[in-house]
C-alpha cells in the first residue's frame, strides 16, 4: 500500500476533552481524495454500467470491478431473517443526479413490500492498516503510535448512506448495499425483485434482478435471540458530534435511531457509567458519570440518579432491556470525582484499589446505589462491570462491593482468571488470549457449567487481534465469522468495546489514536449502517439458526454432521491466520440446505 497524507484539517484531532462540534450534513463533506494509478481497463468501458458484486469484496473506487453483468444472485432466507446484496455502479464519465431504488419482491400472488428493504450507496472513507507484524490492530509508540503519516492508508467503502448522489466521478466505481428484512409472516416461496440505477446521463434506468428463496422456517425477533450481544454505547459522542447539550430532549431524539438499530441486532446490555473518565483518552469523548455525587457543606454525600434512570429507561424504550453493565469500580485511572459545595468546585480523590481511600468512596456509593436499584426494580439485572483488570484487582474490588451489598453481581471483560470466575455472572474473554484459555482449560465445558448456573461466557475483540476483526479495512467475511466463532468454541455471544465512539469526522476519516481504523465504532452518524455491521448481524443470525437446528435435531444428530464439521473449523488458530472467506462460504452453503 502507498502512504497517503490527508490534509491537516482532517487529522487535527483533540486527544482529550472534546468540545461540541457543529454538525455538517454529509452531503457537504467531500470524500477524501487519494492519489492512484489509472486502471487501463477503463478504456474498454464505454458507458455507465451496473452489476451485482459479492458480499465479501470491498470494491476499489478507482478500478473497474470484475463482475458478471448477467448474474442473477440468489439468497436463502428464513422468515424473519435479513439478507443482503451488493451491487456496483461503474462509469467512464462523470455522471449526475445518480439514484438507486428497489421494487417489491414477488412470488406468484405473494409480495414482500419494498418497505422491508433498505438500500444506499456506500461512502468511501480513509482507513489504515494492521499494526506491526500484520497481526494486531494497534500501533505502539515505538512504531509510530499516533503518527498517521507513518501508517499505510487506504480508501475503503464502508458507510451505507442514502440512495442518491449528486455526482459520481469519471472512471470510478461506486458500490451500493441492499438489505431485505423478510417479514416473519411472509409465505415461503421464490421471490423475485429488481433494483435499478438512474442518472442524468442515461436515457433509461439500468436494472438488475435478484431472487430470495424464503423457507418455511422462522427466525425469532431480535429481542428473543439467545446470542448475548454486548456492544458498548457512547451517548457522549452523539452529543458532541451533533453539537447538542448532553441529556437534553434533542440528545435523546438523536440517539434513538442508533440505539434502535443496536436493539435490532439483538443487543442485550445497557452501557452505564457510575464515575467520570472510566477509560481515559482512548475515546475522543470522555465518558462522564451518569450518577452525580455531591458533598454537602456538612460533609454528607448526596447521589443523584436522574441521568442514569433516564438513560436506562430510554434504552428500554429502544428495546434493550435485559442487563445493565455499570462502569466501573476498577477504573483505568484510579481517581474519583465529586462536586464539593463547600468549595463550589469539582474535587478529585486518588486511591489504590481496595485501600482506605477506595473503601471510603465506594462503600457509601454502592450502598446507596443498591438501594436505588432495588426501588427501580433493576437490581437483579445490574452488573458492576470491569474492563481488563488483573486478578488481584478483581479480588479487591469484589470484596469491597460485597461489603457494601452482598447481592451485587459482577461482569469482567479480560483474561481468564479461575480465582474469580465463579464471582462473574458475565465473563467475556479476550480473543487475543483465548487461544491459550481454550488450549489450557476445557473452555466449552466451563461455558456449559456456567450456563447451567445462569451465567454468560462470551468473547470479545478489540485492537489486540488483527484477525478476525471489524476494522474498516478488515475482510468483510470476518465480521460474519464472529457468530460462527462463538458456535465453535461454545460461547454464549460476544462483546465489542465501541459501537459509536466516533473520531472528529468519521464520515471522512475513520482513523483514531493508535488504534487501527474503525476499531472505535461500527456505525456512522445519522444512524447510518456500515457494510461490516450488516455482515456482523448476518453472523449473529447464523448463530441463532444453528441453535434452532440443534434443538430440532437433538435426537437425530447425524442430520447435522456436515454442519457441525463446518462449525468446528472456526477455531482460534484458523481465524487468527485470516483467509476466512472459504470457511464462511462452505458453512453458509451447508446451513442453507436446512
């Protein structure tokens, strides 16, 4: 890859304490321009063309795509399932007023309305590459760290925006994504539909046909999915990006489409914060506290839960109701902030995990919090959540929390610690290190035991893994493979640390900090999806379908032999090594036979 230098304005990012920015409509944000080597294949393209691509490829903006223009793609779908298609427009001339649209899907007298289809052009954004060695998603300080100029950069299609574009440049390709959400009450059958592309320079639209075979099986609603999905939300990023006051009515209005989309993927967990600055500057927007702590002049402490309550209730209204993970009794920076009325200022108290300063802060906080949760009826579904702390820290903070209230339940995302495993109702293991965990312990048996105890065991990905991952440059099949990885290793689901922790302008440049591009978010402003998010949901649906089939054929396991053999290939070592596309294609082909 060639090194590319984006203009300084796009890279001027504040690494601490972001202020509200003025929201700019995406139509007014020009895409980044990359230097490129002209593709000689354009000489053979005489007019704008439109063809079906594959779901695994990110199409290069400046190259003629290799497509079979006569292909009519066919996808299998259960009732209630979402299936996607990717088409590509490519043109030798500049074109204007470009638009794509879709028709109803028809099978005899039966119809799937176009209202069940979402589509949009894909927007190209700046991405980068893997870290040192090609097997990590971060850049250590000694290897360039936050110096973007020392990373190889790429231009990738990722954000799925609207169905219209004012212009498409000459000698460029422009992919478009179509997702059909088959109604649960759709009649089985072979449905056929068309999508079309039009522009000012064409005398008539270009049309493509496609087929969706709806089977006589039903995928439950996302709220009923068993996959334990925990994607951390960042409400502060939304407030900053759109320039609105946090927790205002407008803020909640803007958040609804994002959180509804998350619920539609089967999200189970609300991300809440009990303290200020849980993780430091790894996000542009520091996480503020949702519980306001005030010290009165007489020394008494007062706890205000208005923001916390409204956030939890709002998330429930979006469909996310099962669990509340509260961060964190073990912050990365060992300090606690409160408002002091005597000095009319914010005060910060430093502590060490479990010491007297820690106890004097957290025992009163947690006692009051437990009482409030019980009044609200939320105590049983609340977890005191910790991120990537060691076993000694966990033992100390759990002991203090249990001293405050023995009924508290705990969650941890991190390495496997048998010393505290029984204390953790929700345990998510880092895929970076779970290869060792799976080899050194009987991981699947541990998951079975914990499941019988009413506990969840999941895995998570972040910057530690080059493969599999959901970076803006990651192979798209890797996003879908994550559901299969959970199946192979008997996990209950997965966690990802950042749903929407945007950088300064994600619609242009997805790089951030010393993390590989896209590590800090999976969707875009205005509630827009991404191609990697759509493939990610695909993998979760596959997980659900396999669980249903396993239950159906519990007494006839031989009928699932080929499927189970395909699942068994999604091991840590195989996925860590990349090249997951053949595994996905084979596994999904077998799944489609049911």
